[in-house]
C-alpha cells in the first residue's frame, strides 16, 4: 500500500507530526520548491501561514493535492481562482484562536477605557497625574465578523457588561446583516473588526466608515490588515474623527520601521499576536494530526472552507 | 427649629449639595480651620478624602459631630482612638467604587497576561517582535479583602474564566480566613490586595509573603499603600521573586519623583485612580445627600463603619 504524501510548507518551529510516522510520507518544502513538489502531494499542510506562495505555485488543472490545510483561521493568503475552482478540499484552524483573541480584545478595550497607555507614558516621566477614566460596563460594541472569533469576542465583552451587536455577511438570529453596519458603528463606543478577508470585506473600514463613527469611538482590528484603508485610519486619528485605535494586523506585515502607524496619536500597534498564546503551535499541530486521522479513515472533515466565500460557513 | 450644621472638609471640585438648601447650615473648612469648627458641627463630610487632618483635629471628649461621612471606601485616614471611642457614627462611600475598581483590576490583569506594556515599549522603538502571551482563562487569582470591592473583583475575574479565591478577616462560606493566605498565594498567578488598612493588614505583603509567591506570579495593590512593605516589593521585583506588579496606591501619595518605584522592572505605577471613573464625584455627592436625608429623618444609616475594625462589616 502506498502511503499518502504529506507536503509541509515549513516554518520554524516545525510541527510535531510524530503520530503520523508510518502513516504518511512526510516531505518538507520551502516557498522555492513548493511548485515542483505540489503535483506529487496528496495533502498540503500550510504550516507557514504567512506565506502567499501557494497562490503562485498552485498547479491549476494538473495533478494536485486532494486536501489543503492551513494552520490559521484566515485563508486569504492561499486562495486563488484555480484552487477555488478545483475539487481540492481546504480546511482551516477554526477553534484554536477564538478565546485567545477574545481575551486580547478585552485587554485592548479595557486598556483604552482605563487609559493604560497614557498611565505608562506618565510613569516613564515620573509624573503623578490623577485622571478620571471610563466605565466599561454599559458601553456599546459593534463586532464585525460573525464567525467563532467574533462570537467569542461578544461572549467575553458581554461578560464585562458591554452591550454588543454582531455583524455578519447574512442577517440571522442574533446577527445583523451588512445593511445595519453604518447605524451600529455610528453609536458604538468600540468597533471591532474580526472578519475574514474577502472581496466583500476588503477595505470596508474606509474614510466614510471612520467618518460615521463617534468622536469618542475606538476601533480595533484583529482580523486582517486589508479590512482597513490604512491611510483613512491615519486621517481619522490625526483629525480626531475617532478617539483611538488598536491594530494587530496590517496591509503589509511585518510593519516596516518607516510606517507612520508606529507613532500615530492614540494608536496601539501589536505584531499580529492576538491569538498566539503559549502552546498555540502545539495546538495547531495536534489539530492537524486529528484532521489527518479523519481524512485517512475516509471520514468527513470539519472546518471545511467555502472556497467561494473564503471562510468556513457558520451553522 | 435650628438647622443642623454640616461642616465640609473641602477639596476641589466642591460637592453638589444644592438639594440640602434650607435643610442644613453648610459650612466649609480647610485643614487649618477644621479644629476650630469641628465642635460646632453636627455632621462632618470628609470630602477631601486625602486629608489626615481629622485625626489631629478631633475634639476628643469635647463637643463633636454626631456623624462623620467620608467620600471614600477606606477610613484609615480619619480613624483615631478618640473617634473610635466616641459615640459618633462614621459612614463611608461603600458601593461607589466596587465595579470601577474591579474593571481596573481586570484591565491590569489582562494587560500583564498579554504583555501590553512590552508591546507599547516595542512600538515606541518601531520594532515588530512577535511573542506568545498567556491565556487568562484557567489561571488562579487570590483576592485579599472580602468587602464589596474584593467581591466585585472576584465576580469580574470569574467572568473572564479566572479561578478565584477570596480571603477575609474571618472565614465564612466562600471566603477563606487568614490562615489559608500563604497556601493560596503560593499557587496564585495573580495576588490582588483590596483590603482596608487596619492593624491586621498593615505591612501584610512583606518579604516573606513575596517569597512564598511563584516566580510567575504578579501582584496588584488597589487597597491602601501601607498594606505593602514597599522595600520588600522592590527586592522581590529586582531579584525576580515574582514576575511583575501593579500599584495604584502607595505608602506616600503622591509618589515623589525620586521614588525607585517609577522605574522598577515589571512594575506598573498608577496615581490612585482605580475607582475614579467619569462622574465619580457626582456619585459620591449624591450618595452623601441620600444618607443625609435618612439621617435627617431619623432613619438608620447604611455603610456604618465598625470603628474598632476600621471598615463596614460584611453581611
């Protein structure tokens, strides 16, 4: 019996795939050799979820993996029309990042409500300056993105007394549709982007949307950088259309040292780490092994991405 | 009918006492004239809760107010043996600060779990440096002080998935006694001081207690500065006995520019503001007016301090 070939697009540290010994022929690849190796792989594990190489290397009509798994929630870095049109199954790391990202968003929201960055700045100047800060309870959040991450954010903020509205692609029970978005962000204290990057969401936070928000509003992006028109956010913060923002994701990552975003007033910049809590890589590896065992047994896979929409559709 | 004399130990901004017009003869005082005015007052409102002048000015056996209210949760700044021995009723601002302080503690705990101070430091250096941070859910907190503030902290942290133990002066259902303290702090990720300052709590966080904590533990004080032996905390942080700390209160406030605490590694310093959210002074004023109306009607006052213990006893 021929073992399936499992191709791993590597990143350090490597995934722990010891449990697959004798059950897969594991081959490693970097971006340079990906195109040459893809036609001979049965399964592709996109362990380097920062790479966009799959798009360029995808063999189109030729021989290709039957299954692609990415160790990330977003699939924007690998989707291309040829992959979307193919019969290859794409799965993602749904579930791993939900609660960590929700905690991270709660940390940002509370830090902004309690003015922690200003406190740390004053501490650096050895200056005692008492200020009044905001109650979080009773404020309003609009969370954009109704997948498991957005829903976990809502659960966590609700536990802190925040009044939450959730916006998704299609309205359904407890979830607003896109037509409610402007109304909801116009009265929100917190606008939180946790949507996948798709044609519909690309650039959705633009000058008009920042203009709709309250001067006291704060904007947080833990989704994907291109959800935001960065120039518009720079203007919104510079002109005080909104009171503050926090970005964990950017149009170009890593953010270059010359970016104006590093020093923008009221902006917290973090290096795409909102979901990455100690042990996260082990969890991603273990999740893939579990999926591999199902695939090997011919069972249906969970976390299957709708390749037209660009995310795993909700239940 | 003679109106009761209400003496207000002033601080800016003054309390809004318009509702008491025609119902009290309101006199204002500063620290210098307090002793001269106290014997003629029926009620003393300690609006300047940072002042220790009541202790020195208290008339002992002489004529004195029948009721003293302080616009603070702690009463350590005004209690003295003569006041404790007198038949004067002392009330405090119980209830105003509970939830704001709990939110503030949640902000500190999440900021430390997610390493927000380090992120801001790296941002200032325009440096992109991905790190793994900690999950908050499933960590353990030991909250010291079982009054309404400590209980609000426990409620808020529990809502974030933290496993909480509460320590009070006397063990009762759901509350540990002091004999459990060392065991609880030895396994806590978060040790949070929210106790009143009394003879029993003075200096309770000393070198031995910091030595008992885990190297990964973080300590937060939102109670009163003298709960902590500051030199011992300096040593504990410098020698990495514990991983970090946040102090909102200090032995001497405001903290002088020469204090070593400003630049201690892993320490967040804030200027006694944890409970002070927008509108807090109005709430304190409204609470006093409500108490005054009860007192005027001869009804029992809530928030009566046990002057021997130094706080309002729990139910």
